[in-house]
C-alpha cells in the first residue's frame, strides 16, 4: 500500500497528514480555514487519494503559516508514499474548466522540484482567504513532493473559480501521473534508472 503519515510541529503550526495514494478520494480535513478545507477536500476527491489533514495554526495572525505548512506536510507525505516511484505513469497534463475559467496543469513526478505558477486573481481575498496563498500552497507542495509542476490559468474572471480550477487540475493530473502504468509495472520511468535528480 502506497501510504504515509507526516507530522510537522513548529511554534506556528501543529500538523498531521496521512495519505493513501491508492484510495477512493475519502477525506477528513480540518485546518480551521473554511475555503482551504474546501480546496483540500476536492483535491482528495478528484485525485482519488485518501487524505486526512489535521492542522492547528496561528490563525489569529493570518492564514499564511497554516496554508504553507500543510503544503509542506502534504507534499512530504505524497513523496514518501511514492517510494522509489517504480511503475508510475510519471507525466500528466489536464485542462480544467470551472465555469468561465480554464486552467492548464502539467506535472512531472520527477523527484526534481519546480513550480511555474501563472494565475491572476481579480480579488485579494476569497472570503477571508488571501488569494496570494494559493501560490504559496502550490509552491510548498511542489517543493516537498519533489514534482515539476506548471499551473497556468488561461482565462477566468472569478477568483473562487480560478483557485478551484487550479486545485482540481492538480488533482486530476496527479491522479494520472502517480497511477501505475500496467505496461511498465516495476520499472522506474527514467532512462537514468532512478528518479530524484
């Protein structure tokens, strides 16, 4: 079973994340940030990764530390659960529509972390959630999962729809990329014979 649990505790946050990459998309999310919980729930649902996220953070300051640290812990959990990445599909791309918004997400589960994020939000906040934290979460996740990730919103007018299309796009791309390729089961999908640099 490709699963992992990561615990991360700092002076700013106390987080526990569990993932099962071969699940059905069941999630139990509690970060104290309603919009963020919604994004993580749909990430689990559409990636088919079973996911538990429990986070207590310094929300009296703002949502930055909690959002970023959940990205770190979730990325670490996915990386650990992938192990040597033998048999995975590795690459995936998706165009994710959300009403008037269209976002392209392309991923390479390479072991080499990189994020290119191009999404402009018309508003600074979605409810109480700062829209700049969407990029912060994606960066923390990509760096710690060890994936090359390109996220670009091609067009969109509603900030909620833009954020949701980014998370749903990641979910569907991740679902394909970490899936086992039956024609290459047991093989590491790299001419180097290993992934990770």
